C-alpha cells in the first residue's frame, strides 16, 4: 500500500502550519487547540518543513478509490452514466418497503409509481436541510484512511420521512448502481434508529452530493453517495439509487458475508505519513503522522524508536513496555487544503461553533488530526520506528478492540536505518 500512505494530507506544497511552530505555545493556544507542551522540542527546519507539507483535506481526485464493480462505474462513458441514472438529470432514488418483510410505508418513492426522488427534489430539500461536516473515509481492512473530506448532503431521514413509514421498520438497507448484475450488488445497512436520531455530538447519516465544495464525481460515488460518519467505508455506498425499509433485524450487508464486523464504530489509530526509511547519525528525526480519531477520541499520540536487536519484552504483544515518547497533536490548520478555494471552508461544518467560526473541540471525532515530533539523533543502527494513539479513556492502540475484523488499528511499525 505504498500509495495510500501518501494520500491523507500529503499533497500540495504550500506552507500551512509553519505558523504553529514559529509561534510556539502561544500560537497554538491562540488557535484554541492542544497547547504545545512547555518542554516541546524547539522548532527545527526539518520538522517545520515536514509540517508545512501536510494537507488536511484530501483533494477529491486524490482519494483512494476502489469499487468492485466491473467494469468500474467511474470508467463508463458519459452517455452510459446518463442512461443508467448516474447523471444529475437522470438520477432517481427509490425509498420502498422490503417486499420480503411487513414494513409499512404509506408513500413509497418508487420508479414504478413515478414518485422516486429526483435531483430537483433533492435540491429542494437541500435548500432548507443541507448540512456539511468533516469526516474521514476509512476502510475496515486498509491501514491508512482513504481520504479526509468535507461532505455536504441532506440527512437520509428527511428523505425517509417523505416516504412516510408508519411501522414495522427496524433497518434500512441500500445499494447503488452495479452494472445491472445482481452478483455485483454491494448492499449495506443501518439501524433505523441510527438514521432517525443523532445523539448530541453525533453527525447525521446523509445523502451526500458534494465533497470539498465540489459536486461528487463518478469516481467519488456521485451524483449521490451515502455518507455515514463514524463508521467504516463499507457503509458509504457509492452511486446510491435504492433505499429499502425493512422489518428484518439483521445487518444484511454484503461486507458481512465477506467476514467483516459491519457494526463496528470507527477505531482510533495513529499512522505515520512518509516516515523516513534512512537517516544520518547525529541528525534529529523529524516525524509526522496522522491520527484517525474514532469513537473514543484521542488523548495522546506516542512514538517509539527501538533498536532491531534490542531484546523484546516477554508477554507484551501490544508493546506496552516499549519506550513511548509523546508527539504533539497539531491544531486545526489555517489552510484546509483539499482543493478548496484559498484553503477556506466554504460553509461552517456542523462541528464548528458559529459564534467563533472554530471547531467546538479538537481533535474532532471521526476526522483526522496531524501530529509531529522531533526525536533526538539516534546512533547508527537498524531501528523499529512505531507510533500509537491513546484514546480519551486511556486505552493504548490496538486496545480496547484489537481484532482486525472490526477495523485496522495495529501499531504502525516501520524500519529505519541510521547510517554512521
Ligand atoms: N457501490 C459500491 N459502494 C461501495 C463499495 C463498493 O464496492 N461498491 N465499497 C465500499 C467500501 S468497502 C469502502 S471502504 C468504500 C471505499 O470508498 P472509495 O472507493 O470512495 O474510496 O466504499 C464503499 N462503497
Ligand atoms: Mo472497505
């Protein structure tokens, strides 16, 4: 996965958070973010440069994409996309009861009845219901996040209410265009409760039509994709066209049949961004990375540098006895990147406080934050360089949920050769 490591926050080259380093603790406080520790390493040109290269939002065309449809849906010619309803003028969304259950739906939105939701209907809803939020797209089975986005859409519940369900509904399942081949249908599902109500601090599940202020491209799953913040990408169905309300109580996701835990909230995990493979003895190491902030938030990010030939503590599968050093979680960027004009957020995301224009807290759950650390110059040798996150409850990655079926969070480890 050499490519994926580069994706989140690593594209352009315009300096963004040099200000943080140069202003030091005062600057960080002024940004309302995690203050730099008093004993923070002095700004080093190498670390400043690594931080300046970080980009918070991923440009839409730099998102890592993998649809399983063959041929790839985003490779279909424009006439074909239009013909199969993947153009804004031809797109339709059905919201219907499951014919195999007794779900009661008074006003199904169906192609057959000519009541399916079309683009004009979606845009009419958007006039009063549109929301935007920052959320990271991450796959259960891939170590690095696929991209960090600013997503815009209409809450799914607003469209479900148009269909007037009246009872016997326990789950919502949904799928997208799949080359009209039943074997390619990638179905996902959510509990109706999750869709209808957002506990305080949670974000709505949306029918998403914009990423970083631009209409969703076919590659990103457009014209409309489902975005379910806080859960893994398998619930974020692309090229969405069908929503079914059911009394089936089971998570009938295609991804579950592939041996994944599809009811897993996002895990917290730290990852390096372009970690050094070689270094020169006598030079401190400028290390940067990201933390994917899962359901339990993040308290700290730590790194450890250990000689390859150092004895490994017995009975320590999660390396709790390693020599972990704190890194600094960086404050919100002043340039959000992602292809936004001027690096500015076009509208205030739900996670921001309208009175200050700033995030209500930082780091934000279900997004990423960047972190940085300058490690003292190690002697020549071969090393393991590792990072991990500590969540807000104090659990060190890969705890409290170390099983990979529910999402990757193994400790990120790379090899570093320090030349004499
Ligand atoms: N239609 C469709 N939607 C899909 C998938 C798919 O194969 N087909 N894969 C899902 C999975 S498992 C993930 S992790 C994300 C990946 O999103 P991306 O391709 O935009 O990176 O899309 C999800 N939505
Ligand atoms: Mo996935």
